[in-house]
């Protein structure tokens, strides 16, 4: 017979986590779906599923459980499996996972401030599972949005924002993107969103926006007294470990941890085609580094 569990939520450090808790007086373990383990650190359900499958011999067995928001019993993963996945992501440089693991080291599951989440779960499970699809289905009207519509938008934006942050996008660019989506989905809030956009611009007016690769190449060429092309600059930035491809075969680059000292990622949209994504902008301090690289090679 499958065990029964209730939907719960709790804080680990400053991070809110959703899960399930067995309801037996003898067994009140915390358990998780692969989606819950993954999305708290901005990853997909499949990422956690693949990790748990690959390490099933080292992880505790799943628990077949009856939960209130599912029509039939499901297999849930243990606290140890969740922590192992977060550690795996932390080792890969995921900042949220790092914070989770550090907090989990000093916290036992039994001491967590657990709250029931049945109301939240019932709302969330009525939403489409595809976040982008859920946002696209939100109404575009001149009426003020309902609380659950704002909650749905916030849920989707926070998840996607984590992915943008992992891709190296600047926090100000992420905030600007959120405001754009908000004003598009709910025109009644466009005025407030535009005012917030202006505050972002005013706050950053004194900050250098940074140089694109061709502008960096011009400065390096001036310093070296010879022609250095943008393609050579990009190749050098890869060799120096400052930038990397977002994934194999991709044409989009992102900053490495080392690279964050030399540049920033900004949201850019092409004027000639439908492309939109992160564009790397470089600070002045990258120029002497590149000059030294080219002189030594």
C-alpha cells in the first residue's frame, strides 16, 4: 500500500522550497518530485530525472506515495537525493544550488519550518506545465490583473530569470525584460512598468555599457600598432577562459566566472531579423589583458 503525503513548503536559508511530507506518525520524511528538485535551482524536470537515474545505486530508493494533487500514486525522491542533485549543480557553478547546499549542511530536515501548501498546490497545478505557454495564455486586457494571474506571471518570470542569470545576463537587463513582459501582458500596468524602466536607465546612466568585440578589436589594434580583428578577439577571449559557448554548436556566448570581472551580458534584439538574446559587452580592463595575450603569442 502506498504511503500518504501532504504538500508542504519551507525555507532553506533564504530560498523557498516546495515538496511533500509523509503523514504517518512514525514516518514524516520530506520527499520531492523531480520537478520540485530541479526548478528551485532553475533546471528542468528532465535534468533531475536524468541525474537520479544515473545515480540510483548511490541514492535512497524512491517512495511510492499518494499525494493530494495527483490521480494515482507517484514515486517521490528523498531529501538526500535532492541535496545530491543540488550539490551536483553547485559544482557546476549554480549559485542558487550553492546557497541551498550550504544551508542544508547546517540544517536537518526535522528542524525545517514546514508549512502546509495545499492551497498553493491547488492553484499551481491548474496552470499549464509549460511556463512560456502559460504566460502566452494570460489575457491582454485593460483591466487590472487578478491575483492568480499575477502569481502565474511571477512564477514563470522567476524561473526563466534563473536561466537568464545562469547564461550570464546582467541583473538590470533581467529586470528590464520582466518589466517588458509585464507591460505586454497587462497594458493597464504599462505606465508603471515604463516608469520603472526609466528608473533603471537613470540609475545606470553613469555606468559604461561596455564594448562589443569589434570595438575592443579597434582599441587593441591602436595599442599594438597592428590590425587585430574581432574574430581574433573572440578567439582570444575563449582561450583566456573569459567567455564560452552557451552549449555545443551554439552561436551564442556567455561569460565565465572569470569573465564577469571583464564584461557584462546585456539583452539585445537584432534590428534586421527576429534574433533576441544575450550580447556580451566588455569593460576597458579587458584591453590590456588582450594586448598581453597577443604580444606573447
